[in-house]
């Protein structure tokens, strides 16, 4: 670890680009640290660096969606995690204290600004931002490695903490909660930020929401891995989520597009991941990574649609099978489900299903690229038979640069946290709590046609209630988890969910399966699928056989500490069985 600290103890404070169209431009990229800390604005500019570290839509972040069995990469990204073949790395960007160092530096220098006559409340805004982000950085390492060295001050090369041993899970978790509690106390409210034209900065409710995320992660992990204080942390998750709900500052996004004839398309879920979903008018955004609007009014850009088009992240049938049918039942229980067959078209397979399937995955006729709309999956680009539709924009595809913002934490996740924590605490959930969480999420979905084109019959996706679960022989825990999976699809949660639920040892060893090899895949004009494309006994595309996949529950629920860190600091112990 010493080499990392030598690198960052340089006496320079590094800054990056602004994080939002409504945030002021930043100064030069580096400044002399000794002469820098004088005003509240200096603290603000220093804090702007942290916003460049929010989860993005660049290659490394979207690759997280192929770590589970619900995603597949034709480029090989993340496959070592997914199939259990990764070795212990020499180094890793996931084990990194650079941003923690920057947070510590601001936290330490905030009081200097206060001594020069600054307003304490304003100084605390930016100390609180630094503490929020420090909590975020530690949580990312905590998820992967468990306990790591606890560094809460800037270090000189002769400081003993340079060679500190790993702190325990409990110690790191306590630090995360302490930082988030400080942030929730001293940050501004979302309404205050919007009024100050600083939408995009972290609010006090964002700190509470993130606390709920952390507490749910550890509470359920403790419950299913059988250690720690699961009840305490599940209560924290529920209470923090309820505080955000009761703040009345957020709501689900409901703005739909207009069709060519001016009709409402009822596609608010799809619009969440388009330019229409940007800005402070979208009350679903609790934390957002901002990119701008276009080249002339931008923060930065990302070729996200090109990543998805280029087979970097592909949905699998393992994921698609989780979508409910129009009667609110999984396909194995539904009377409206029809097994794919050679008489069915690719487009027809999307019929009578949860509308989020068609908003998340490309279907025939969807806007795709500058030269054409989507027809059927291209075997070179969408080898699983499915492509991700989120963030799809024909103009930005042509530019190879997207300016659509990434929701990092949205209100729908907060509602799902509240529902899951409520159930996990008591083994049950009231219909009232289901109504304000999962059923509120379902209410924004358009109705589903269970008839034909000529004889339409529109129905709403049924509400999830205790009576519905009992009547249909369902499991409430499974249905809450299913709702989370499909609502937050390809937003970076699926892998970590099966880790905390201790179901990775079941899901990760299954074969990776693609869509049914529809007849039109082999006959449509254009780039055809090979007649000898490997398929299973149900004629679904085989992406990776079960024999090539493994997950060792004795080691794979934690990641390996990079070997260089242990070589440099012999007080750091490797995780079990690595």
C-alpha cells in the first residue's frame, strides 16, 4: 500500500471538470496546496472533484452488469468474475485510496477556512460532501474486500498508518455510518440546492438514502451469511428510507413521450434514461451523474450506446425469465405465457409481459441507429439475442457521444429498499407498505394488451398483495427481489444482490443462456445467424456451458486483495482461500 500513498502525497490538490451545467466552472487543474485553503469557494471547488468519481456510463462501470449470470460480454469484460476463473490480481483499481486521500484533505483543511472568517454552516456543507464521498469510496471497497485499512487523515511517508493492518468489517461500517450521519446533518436539502441552482450536489436526503443502501446491503448479508447484527442494520435501512419518503422531496418520474400523432406513449420508464429525464424537474433523481444536454452544453460525454451495441453488456435469458406476464405471474405459473416456437416472431415474444421488458431491451421497431430502426438481434453485436435499450438515442449513436445523465440513486430504489427491509425484518410486509412501494412503482407502467392487434384487451399489471401471493402460491420474498431486479435492470445492482442474499452459489453456476433461436434469425435479409449456432434442448442459444462456470462459496463472496498490497505491507492478510 505504501506505493499508493507516496503517489498521492505530492503537495498538490487535483481538481477535475465541473459536474453539472448548474455548477460553476472549476479553476486550473492543480494548485499549490499551501496557499489554497482560504474561502468557502475554495472548499466548493475542491469538493467538485468528488462528482467526477460518481458511477458513470463508461466501460469499467457498465461492465459491472456482466459479473452476474444476468449479463454476458462478447468482449470478455468481467467474465473472470462471472465464471469464477479470475486469479488474484497484482494490482486493482478497486483497491485504491486516492479519492479517500482527497476527501481527507478537504476534511482536514475545512477548519482553516473557518478560522479565516468563513460562515461555519457553509464550511460544513463541503466538509459534509467530502465525508459523504469518503463513505461512498469505503463502501465500494467494503463490498468487495470486507475490512480494509482505515485511513481517515492525510499521511506522510513516515506515518505508521501507511502500514496499517486491515480494520474489521464493523470498524469500516461504523466509519461509513458516521460519515453519512454527519453529511445528513450538515448538507443542504434538495429544495435548497435547486433554489440555489446547484441541483446535482449531494443533499441531506441523498446521504440518508445512501445510508439506507449501505444498511440494507450489510443487514441482508449478515442475515443470510449468518454473522453480525442483521436486525440492527435492517432497522437502520427501513428508518433511513422512511425519512426520505416522509421528506416529500421525491416522486417517481411520470413524463411520457408524445407519439407522431401527439398521443401519449406511456413510456415514462424508458424516458428516465433519455434527455427528457434530466434536470431538477425529475423528482426521481436522488443522486445523478450529469453529462449535459449536447456538445454545446455539456459536462462530459460517454459512448454508452456503442458499449451496449458492441456486445460489452448483453442481457441473458437467465435475466429475461424474471419478467412477469400480464397476469402478474411468472411464466411458469402464467396461463398467458406461450413458449417461444418457430411460428412466433421475435417481436411477439415481448407481448403480454411486464412493459419494462420492452423499455429495457430492444424489440423490433425501436429507434436504434441513424440508418435504421431495430429489426432482430445481430449475431455479431447482440449474440445473446438481446440488446440493452436504456440510453438508446439515434442522434447520440451517430455522434458516438451521449449526454444523457446516469441516475446513480433514484427514488424507485429507495422504495424497494423500504419494502425489502420491512419484509426481511419481520418475514412479512403489510399491504399498506406494498402500496406505497412496489405498487407505486408498477402504477406508472402502461397497460398491457392481452388481446390481438384487431381485438385489443388492455389490462394493468396486477398489484402485489399478500392475498395475490397466497392465492397464486408465490413467495413474497421472491417477488420483492424480482421487482428489484427488473426495475433496476442493468444499473449495477444484480451481482451485489446475489452476493448479499447468498444466492450467488446457485445463480452463478448455471449455464448462460440466450434467447430462443427464432426462425427469422436464420432467414431475415442481412447478417444471419449461423444454422449451427449452439442451442440447448429448448432451442435457446448457449452462451457458456455450466461446466465452464464455478463459484466457490468459501472464497468468492469476497474479492482477493491485490498481491502487491500484501507484498508491500505484510500486516495485510489475504481474504480466505485466495
